[in-house]
C-alpha cells in the first residue's frame, strides 16, 4: 500500500527513471479532435520521448 501522503486522487504523478505508472481515470465529457485532452511532462525535452501528447474521448 502506498504511504498515506500518496493515497487518494491525483492529477500529477512523479515517475522515476525506468519506472512504469498506470493511471485510471474517468472522463465524464467528450473530447473530440478539435479539443482533445492532453498529458505532458514538465521537461520540454521529454516531448520527443512520448511524455507529451493528446487523446480523445468519445
């Protein structure tokens, strides 16, 4: 079980080197091609490594 300060809902995840993280989320509104949701890392160089992107929800 995670430490107490790591339990509960989050919108930010710290990922260490060589670590894999799985996220579970519920989206109550659609996000189409014109206005997709996005995810990103706060280090711009990581964009090329798949840590920044967009996704749609039907």
